[in-house]
C-alpha cells in the first residue's frame, strides 16, 4: 500500500513520521489539525499490523476507570504519562472513535471495546480520513538512521526501499518505531543501536505483558499444558509471603504460565527475577473460600478415598487446579492436612525466567524520557521527536498501553508544531 510515487534518490517533505502504528498515525492526524503536511514511512507492506493482530480477539481500546486509578497503571512513569493523557484521555479516545463512525461499549471488566470488537473497521476508517486530509503513506521504507553526509542537514533521513536507497530531508521528524516484540509485524527494536550511536540515552528493551518459565515435570507438560486455571488469585512475593492478591486466570503452558492475570503482575515479577535470579508467584486456588473452611474440608475424614478424590469432593479441586497443586505443593504437605490447606490458599510457583521478548505483548525500556523534553523532542537531536512504545514506559493490558501510545503521538505532533513556529 503506497500513496506516493516511486522514490528517487532524494526527496523533501515537511514532516516525516517513521512508524505507522497507532502512535504514528495519531501524530499524523494531530499534525493535519495544525495545517501541517505529514508523510508516514513504514518498513512493512501496510500500516497498523500489530494493531490489527492485537485486535483480532477483540480490540481493547481503552479503560473506563477513574483517571486517578488509570494514571497509576503506569507505575514509575505515572506523572509523565498523566501529562500526555491530559491531551487525549480515555473519554477523548472514545469520542475520537465515535467520530470515525465506530461505536464503543464498556465491558463487564470496565474495558472499552468497539461495538464490532475488531480493529480492522476502525483502522480502515482512520486511514480513509487521513488520506482525505493529505497524509501520504510510503510502505516498505525501512529507516536506517540519519544520512552519513552531514551537509544534508540534521533531518536527512536514510531509508532502504524496494527501489534502492532514499534520503528524505524533512523540517522535523517523529519516530514512532515501536518496541521489540512481535518482530514479524515490524516492531523489532532494530532502532536502538542507531539512536544510541547518535547520543540518545536508551534503556535496554525488556519484555512486558509476557509469560514466565517454570521447570514443570514431564507429567504436567504432557497432561496439563494448554489448560486454563480459572477463578484464582495471584500475588507477588514479599519476603517469602504473598503481597496483595489479584484475581483472574492464567494458562498453563509447556514452558510455564501466561495469560491476563500473569500479564497484570508481569512487571513486578520480571523486576524480581532481574534482581534475584528467580522469584515466587503465589497462587490462591480458592480465593472465595476462607482459609479456616479450606482447612476444615481438607481435615474432614476421607475414609478409603485418595487425597485427590477427597479434595475434588470436598473442595471441587480438579483439572488444572488439581494438577498445579500436585506439582507445586511440598511433598510433606500431602501427609499434613494443615500444610496442604495452606498450600491451597498460598501455592508457591517458582518462576525462573521471562519468556523471550519477541513473544511479549509489549516491551519496557526504550528512549528514556529524560533524553527528551516535555514535548518528547530528543535533546540529542533537536527537531526529532519520539512517540509510542519506543519510549521508556510500560503499562498492563486493559487498554492502557494503546491509550498512552496514542496520547504520546498527540504530544509529539503538538511539539512539532511548536518547534516549527519557533
């Protein structure tokens, strides 16, 4: 997909946006509102590929919770991201979607979805609107950094294209290159080395909203991998004991665990592994049942029944929950009803490693916010702005990542406007 003529060896544009994900597209839209022409360059054959895949099972556009709690989802970057969200918050994002003819609704969890659930109708309407106001798209243009010839100017951008090398001279540029996960869709983190060589302070990319590895037994891998563990609670480790419990579900995999509840706690789990080599994730298999009642049911006479049959009869523990308890409870617990009851309410899962970064939904790390000004312009490269997941912040799933990515695109584009005016 390309709305531009075949590239020559060099070209001049007003503003170059590199990266056609949600952040880059929102930057393009914001620029057009200021009457500024924008050209979008992307290394893939079409834009928004990760956006489309993420929305295949239902596009989680944003979240409906109050702003104060919403902002807290960004952990150590809460203050900075809150400033972005003042320019495009959750309600503004819903209004924007409605302006494209996409109705939205709030699900039972508070998450906001398009009425049709899919990302494709929204993306089609968005691209149609952007083309109508003059945004030009240049596909299969892979950015390789700045032109080696310094006489070409500070915003001379070098691309590899199907027609050969291309140097684009721009008045300003916005980098919206994504993180380092799902490389097949374009977010491969290849930009890190080039920016570091240009003097930009970049934090190492790390997996976010991803799974973790556990050294399962062969029995569990062969019998239980792929099974969901539902209606449970999980907590981070706090000096050998569970911290605050969070409810949800996750999936047993051949290599460990993944799923929505794991993603919600993944930042803390990952940081603990980085600090200590391994960590414990505590699981309450029966969060709706008080510990006293669990102990009473486990201690109830079982006669000739096996302990597994007894637990299924008295507590409903079966399937994935029973397999997990058998796998992770201490051997002594099966001879001591008090220890077994404690294990059911606080079962330790030793996490050894994160899964590879390319499997993660998103990444942490990237261009440190301290390497930019409030408008997200690089201090090492005036006139070059950054937006989206390539910046050093992270968010859990639930619409928080997409909302802040798009909001950062607004900030960068408004910064471009101010830069050109100055």
